[in-house]
C-alpha cells in the first residue's frame, strides 16, 4: 500500500468515526436545541470532514460538506433555529456523505446519487436565513485550501484580543473575528469585562471588552495572525504558544496558575508570592485582594486545562490495529493453546519433574497470553446501541408513532465479531417492536398509557455470557392470533393444546407473521426467523416473554467470545465431545431402574423435578449400548433444563473452537470442533439446538 493509500484509508476510518459521532450529536441536539456545546460538536465534525476531505483529494465530499457547514454556521450564530426539519436535512446530509465515503475506492471520489445531493442542497438553501430556496452558498475553497494544514501537528495558543475602542464606528464587528478564529480549531473564549463602565456611563459606539482565547489549531502562528490583518497597528493582539516543548525535549511539569498569570502580565511575581503565603487558593486570594477579576482567573484555568489535555493526548498509548491482524493473532493463540495441551500430555506420560516444572510455566504464560489477547478483541456493545437512537427516530417518523428509546449497560463488552453480527438481529427486533408492539398515540392514551411508547435496550454480563434484552411497553402478543396462524401454516395441528413458551416460540418460524397487511417496516415474516438464525449461529439462544396489554420482552443470550471457551468433555463409546461449560448445570447418574420407572419415556427425576433427556448415542447414531450406569449432564438453556445422556464425564477442558468441514457443517446439534492434546478431534455440542430437538422428541412421545 502506497503512502497516499494509507492517508486515504486513515481519512476514511476517521470520517466514519466522525459521522457516527455526528449522528449521535444530531439526535441529542433535537432534544436540546439550545445546547451550544452540541452545536459546536456538530459543526466541528462537519468542518473536519470538509477540511480533511479536501486535503486528501476527496473534493466532492468536501464540496458537499461545505454546503452543510454553511447551514451549521447559521445555527451556531443563532440566525438559523434548530427545528425538526433542520435535523432531518442534517441527518440526510450525514447519510449522503456516508454513501459517498462507501462509494470511494482507490482515491476516487464519486457521488453515488447526484440527484439526492441536489435535493439536499436545495433543502439546505430553503433553511438559510430568509428561507430563499435559491439563496447562494459560497463555494468552498478549491483544491483543499483550508485554514488547517492536514500534515501539521496541532498546537495550542493563548490569544489576548483587545480591539480598538472605535471598532464599531468603523463598521466592524469584533465577534466576527472570534468566529473566524473558531474555524481554525477547538477554542475556549472568555470575555474580560474589567473596563466596562456602569450602565449610565456606557457609550454604545465604544468597545469596552477584550477577550482571552485558548485555541488549538494546525494553522500555525501565521495563520492566526492572518485573522487580525485588518487591524494593522490598531488595538492589541498578543499570540503566545502554550505547548512549546518539542518531542525531542524533556517533558516539563504542568504550569501552575501563578506562572500563567505572570506570563500574561495580569499580576506581578510579588503579588503571587503574597497570595501563596496566605495558604489559600491562589485564585481566591488574588480576586479577594482586587489584584485580579474572576474572569482572568477563569481564563488562566482554561489555558492550564487545555495544556494538560493536549499532553494527555500526546502521551496516549492507543494504537489502531486492523481487525484482520487481530483475527490472525487469535488463530495463532488458539494453535498455541492446542500445542501447550499436547505438550502437557507428553510431559505427564514422561513423568520427569524438571520437564513438568517447565510445562507448568508454559501453561501459566499461555493462559495469561490468551486472556490478554481475548481482552483486546472485546468491544463495548454501546457501539451497536448507538445506532438505534437514529433507528428509533426514523421508525417513529415512518410509522407515525411516538417512540422513546432507553439504553442500559452500553459498557458491557463482547467479542468484536459478536458485536458486529448482532446489529442486524437487533434491527429486526426493534422494527417489530415499533410496528407490532407500540400502539398509536391515541390508542395508548385511551388505554391509560403515556402517549409515547418506550423501548428499552439493555445488556448485562452473566458469567461468560452476555444477556441482551429488548423490552417494549406495547400491546403484547396476541396468543390466539399466533395459534390461528400456526394452524394455518401447518406448524401445529388444529386443536393442539400449546401455550406459553412453546406457543410464543412459533413466531420465530420462517415466514411467520400475524400482520394483516404489509408495511414498509414489517409484515412479511422475514424478521424474527433471521434473528433466531443469526443468534444461534453465534452459539447463542433467544427467548420471548409477553403480557397482553403490557408489552413484550425478547432476551438474547450470547457467549462473550467465539474463539476459546471452557467446556466439559464427555465420552460416548470411543468418541469424545465437548459441552460449553456455560450451559452445564449439574451431572447425575442414570441407572437401569431409573430407565424402567420412566416406562419408555425419556425422563429422569432430579430431586423431585422431572427432566427430559436426549441420549447422545442415539442423536449421533453411535453404535452399541451401555446397559450399565450412564451419566446425565443437565444443561440449562433459556431457563429450561434438559439432560444429555453420555457414557462418562471426562472433566473440564479449555476448547479452541474450529469450524466444521463441509461434511459436518449443518448437522443439528453440532457447532464446531476442537483438537485435543493427543491430536484427535472432539466435536462441540450446540446445546440450544440439542435442547430444542429433545423437547420436540419428548412432545412426540407424549402425544
């Protein structure tokens, strides 16, 4: 990859992060339209996309972003109000830029939908002050000429800006200078009102205020001074670089407030020393003594905070790594775990103490390396949750319902692969919740509910699994309609006495939908079956609870990682299998007398509880029959306990999961394979599917 290709790839990655943050900020801004911090966050994201895009040659992206930035400038200065229409056009702009980024490959910068771009730009013009659809928008600087130098290192500066007292008489506005500086980078502005006279003495033609500005920018000293060119020798402008320590120089301690105030000329060293001698906070003493105003202390604190945050960023040890490299590293660690297990088995057979000590050290280091590498792949599920605020807004708009999304546990961590693949399943659940669950506002109010429905998206870690629940407070599932539809589709016989979980689980069948008409949100019966299939492919399970008139709760249980798991090794005949330890509840014996008491039914009594079981020998057609004492491993899936009958239980085993080959892929009850210490292969049991098969078999026997 050439250096330019690397720069472009970096820009695309950073732009994707900015667009994700932009979407979140816009949704928050719709709820808090007067939040200046959010407005600044939105403006900075769009300004950075424009400047960086122009710098790497993505001129169409930069040009389109410039139109959006023009609209945001009006929002920032207060001339354009934050309305629902404005948020709609900004979200559409964000989506269009995302589409342009997706279409960009190899440095080419195409616009996938020019008509859509023109439509959005027309909408932007209509929202500009005056509402003129044909209002002109100043074109963005050509060829990437922006205030920022994309290759420069950001630096922080303190600027004291005291405009000439007669600046208003000359028809100039000092606030425009402040806004021009704001376009250079991140900025903190503090006005100094020391010279403002009493109200009756104010002359409105005179500027009585000066400003302290802390600016972080790549524009450099010359770029900042260019902003003040119009003033020539009038007024007072001082620019001082804050982080002057270069990368090759030794790091110095953070500047104290007293040092900053002395450097600015706000106080003398003697005044600082007298304040320090009082043993009180320096700022408080200087304000009390009249040596300083509170605003000057605030400006010094802002400078100190900026310098400290800049140094914290410079010290950051964070490194971005491609997901493919992590995948390869995980595979290598898996091979190392297998090799270590084989080495342990060889050492046990040789019975040499000096070798055993080395093998134990190898086991400890391998386990530590495995745990650390696995933690690198873990990512907060909040990365998925953040997408659904926008989805809830769009679904609310398209269905003409009012929906509020509440999220909990966004910091719960899962394997990156699980997080990436979980998104589609949650989208289908959300769409069904809005379309089928949440009632129209009038219907909710008539039922004594709040006008807006609530969907709660929550995640929590339980042992080595993550549990995600999607709960709504809608009308709940109509069991009669589900049963009628199941009979119509031939899923259950007419008159079958099916209720509870067994009935509700039917909605996960392919093509199952109780909707009377197809909408643009759902109704085709291709949603929840996708959820079940995707979750089970991740070795997870999904269950559903419903209360008529109160809502539905769908629970997804997933392993935290897909690469290495702790398992329970079991044996049947000459074959060995592994059950994920997270599903194992307990182990009991199954004797000939236990089988006789069941009268042909596959049931076993465990401390007074009747538990159905599946015989693994029969499930996988393993020859022979063990008429002695067998072992029943009780597994628990979605609150249901089912036994797995095996010949013997070998013990716990750390399992590196390998995909099944073509001949075994798709076999019900298997999710993968692992290589044992002696080099043989053991199959990994898919507990949820095995439980489902057992329950179906027991239902058939009972019938």
